[in-house]
C-alpha cells in the first residue's frame, strides 16, 4: 500500500491540494486547548528544500495558498472566493515563462457544513471547460458514498465509486467500484481496531470473481498519537514490508512533520502554525484521502481527537 500512499502524498504537492487536520489537547496545559491553523508547509527531498506553501486567511477563512520554489520565488497560487454559505471557488495558477497563468479551477457546493459536490474545470482560452465532478452522500454526518464522474461531450459519465461502512464513529470498511455497464467491485479495505485506534488495515483486490488478500498497513502509536505506519505486500502468503512513514509532533501535539523514503532517499514535509481558526478541512479534496478516510495524521487543530482519537468524521468539515 505504500506505493499508493507515496504517489498520493506527492500529488498533494503538485496539485496544491490542502490537507486535513489532527491534534490532541489536555487539561494539563490551557495552551493546548487553543486552536491552531497551518500557515506554512516546507518540502524536502534528500534533506534539500525544494518547495514551500504559504497559507493566507481572511475572516478566519483561507483566502489564498501561495507556492514558492527553492529560490523563494512564487511558483503557484490558489485564489479562494466564497459565495454566501453555499459555494466556494478555488482558482489555480502556475508561473510559466514570465507570468502567472491560470490553468484550472474547482467549485465546491455546500449543504450546510457538508461539501456535496465538487466540479473541476480546465482553462480553455477565455472559457472554462468542465473536466470531472465529485459527489458526496452522508448519513448521520458520516460520509457514506463518494462518486467520481468524467465529462464526455457535455455529459457526466460515472467512473469510480467508493462506499464507506461504520460502526458508530468507527470506520469499518471501504469498498471501491469501477463503472463498466454497471458498478463492478474491484477493491476493498477492512479496518481492525485496538480500542479507538486502527491497528491494521487489510486490502483485498477482486479479480475475475476471486478475492485476493493483497496488501496490509500496520499502525503504531504513542498514546493516541500515530507515530508511524508500515505497508506490506502479500507475496504468496508472506507479508513483505514495502515502505513506511514516520510522524513527529510539536509540544502542542500539532503534526510537525511526516517523512518516507523514495528510491533510498527521504521525502519530508514540515509544518508551521499560528493560533487561529480557518476552514482548511472544508477545502480538502476528499479523493486524496478517501481510501483510508483520514486515519493518517495531517496538520490540524485540537478539537477533533478528544472524542475520536484517530478516526474522525469527514462530514464534520465546518470546524477547521
């Protein structure tokens, strides 16, 4: 599963997709009950910084994400606009040759605090050309279904569907389907817990009517803080480790960094925070995290993990 997670994380940087938030707080230190929001992320490969992102806020809502190269020059920009309380538009620009060029945008449709639809557009001269659409369904604030559509000559054609099953707040299973003259199951994850923490996840692939136990991810903790996970591949009944990811935290239990190996070298992301609120989680592209449904830690603020230590609810997007 590590190969999936590595490319998933790398795509976050390339596509300027925000991430979600997770920290803890205790009664021992009043400072730990304060809210924190991410203001900077710094990216390293082989201990050399190659990119960074600066997050700007207005009225406790994120207003822009600015990307910079290793020379400190602005290389990308996401401008964020709000329409009342029912939609958000994010416009993506990249520095090309001598100017910043608008390349794409996405529009999020809201129902209360829930994101129920995201439509992606590509810049086509002076027009916006729709390219894909995501829809989300909820039950009792749990995200229960996610469907991805592609634009084909002006019609939305279903492509991929993910279904989530729960036992109360605990996410028990993720099932993924591909569309080919109807929905065909092709992959499934099953979650096993120790207390409220996910101990390991087993991945199954469906192939010509057979169900094959293919991969596994195991998680380690310090208290309720996830410190690492390791991915394994099933090699004829033997679990072979294929990769791992390490997490560190600051004195307020904000995620400070995560790192994992690529081709024998280390890819690392570090985060900086300030006190304050925002809507970082609301701007998340769910499909970057949908398979594990957010059990991996990401830069965030303190409220969530008091009640749900590692697994939390994607439906509750209004609190950060």
